[in-house]
């Protein structure tokens, strides 16, 4: 029985090492990704890196046909489109890793009593693309948590907690 358990652990470690190598290879590919978006009239072109950061902006010789406001709008829109494209490429690159991960047992399936970490991690809300000062940015939405325990402050031990002398 012990030999079987050692074999299973050895197999899990081998699988883990392989997955880590695959993840490292995908990371090396992802950091090289870029995406470029160009306006239909080809007056503005913006390129972003794998993190969606603008790394190049180009204007055609006829850029003076546009007002400053139109140039600003075009640069912003092309940067957003290029960022969307590079994030799509990143997801495409990660898809095989995520599919493999979905097939593997969860840690909570292997180790009894282990919490299902994936369900515990809160999802990040979508990031706004609205400009500073817009109504969307002014909304200060309060964070809410679904899985919490209430503390009865009246029954709590006043000598314990972050206000104690140890801090």
C-alpha cells in the first residue's frame, strides 16, 4: 500500500513539474506578444505590448487633417482596440493550460479537508476604460462580500485582537 501511495505522489510531482514547464513556456511566449490597431483612414496607428501598454504611436503625414480632439480620440480608441487584441491573444495562449487544469483533480479532491482555493478567490471587477472625471469613474461602488461570518462585538474578548499590546 505504501509503494502505491509513493507512486501516486511521484506521478503527481511529475505532472506538477510538467505543468510548471508548460506555464513557463507560455509566459515566455506571452511577454513577446504585441498588437497594433490602425484607424480606417490609416492616419493613426497604436501598438501595445503584452500588458496593454502603448509602446508605439504612429501618425500618417496627413494627420493635420484631424483636429487635436479627433487625434486624441483616435489614439485612445486604437490603444483600447490594440489592448483588447493582445488580451485576446493572451487568452488564446493560455487556453490549453486552462483546459488541462480543468481535467486535473482539484487539491481539495486529493487532500481531504483542503478548501477549494479557486472558489475562495474573489473575481476582479472589469476595469473601466472611461476617461478621468467621467460619471462612470465617479461611482464609488462599495465592495461586498457574500461568504462572511458576523462578529458579535458585545461578546468579543476585548483583550484579543489587533489593538493588543503585541502590536
